[in-house]
């Protein structure tokens, strides 16, 4: 009897440990970098040990016959080829096993696809200037980025699916082109919806902020967020989904979740999904000020 009791006790505590590990798993953290000169370098961001994915923000001007132009706030001047110096930062991050992607679009910019041919031309530009192609004027230097992130929040609602198809066609067995997207949490997303329906996206970091109808409320109401999460994970084909959050109350108009609430209440409600990948944060600058990602990882 004593031996059986000890076995049962050990089994019970093993189950408790498994439940605790699953319930507090934060997964990987994806971070947006590039929109505040006071957020440190991209290399510093990656060497912090906090993040699994780095998203360079943004390419906000492209399509509709426009000359594409990146905007990295005060980090560098693209007009004088000053951003080519980021190349060693990018390869350093990749040497740590952190994929680095270029985020196209953003909340403010001039981007618009006016035809399938326009989408094809943009894909060629992205391939030659940021991915595995060749160009004499690569804005970020010779480093080859790992993929393209669709943060489409304006312009046209058409032809993003065509752009995704052209970009995905560049993937080979030896060189994968990752496709990710940051749709708003109301389902379906007005801009990224058609592209996401292609099933070509690897990771989807849904923005659960600046959208009160599907956010977690400070009073502890989970249903809106969980219902939206379930809509995304059951209706869109992607490898992993991430909970997109502001890294501080100042980072967004709404949607900030205290780290303790996130790890004790919100994540246990969604991370049991096999499609759960982790958390996306906007942005490195706000995370650097608040220590939010460190608080998350310290709580798990």
C-alpha cells in the first residue's frame, strides 16, 4: 500500500507540473523594431535573449507606380543609403537563430496595389532588394532577410493574396521565404483577409489592441478575446498564431494587459491550442521602457 501510495503521489505531482507548464507557457516573443531611434540597435534587441522573431518596421511606400522607400524613423537615412549599415545587425540576429523579416505597410504610409501585375512587380522588388535576389541598391545591405510581414492597415483591400502567392513561389528547399501577417483581431481582417485565405502564411500575429470588441478587459472578462482567437485559429490555415499586444499602456490606445494577468489568466485560456505560437509585442521601444517581455518570461 505504501509503495502504491508513493507511486500515485508522484504521478499526481507530475500531472500538476504538466498542467502548470502548459498553463503558463508564453511561447516565443516576436518584436517589432525600427520605429524609434531610442530603442537601441537591432543587434542589441536580438542579444537581449528575449525574442524569437524580429520584425523590421516598415516599408510604408510601395506599389501603384511609386518608388519603394523604407522608413526606420531615426535609425538611419534611406535616402543616402544609410540603412545599408544594418546588414551586420541582421546577420548577427540570424546567427542567434532569430529570423528577421521586413514588415511592409504599417499604420501610416502610402502603399497600394492596383493590379495583379503591380503585385508581381512589388514581389520582384522585395525579392531582389531584401530577400535572396540581387540588386545594386539593396536598402538594408547584402544581408538576406528571412521573409516578409504583411502589416496592411490601409490602401487597397485587393491583390495582397496575389503578392503572397508570388512571394511564396520564391521559396525553395534550401531557402525558405517566410510569410507572416499582423491582422486586426475583428475577424475577418479587412485588408489581410484575402491574403490569409491563401493558406500560405507561416505565422499570424493578431493585433488584440486598438480593437475593444475583441480585447481582454481589465475586469477579467476573457470571452471576447477567446472567441476572436478561436475564430482565427479555426478559420485560417497557418503554422502558428500569436497574441499581439502593446508592450506598455503608452504603446496603444487600448488592449494593454498587465503581465500577471497575461500569464495567469489570458495565456492559459488560449495556449492549449496546437496552433499557439506565443506573443507579439509592439514595439521594442516600449518594451525597453516597460520591461514587459522580461516580466512575461519571469512569470512562466
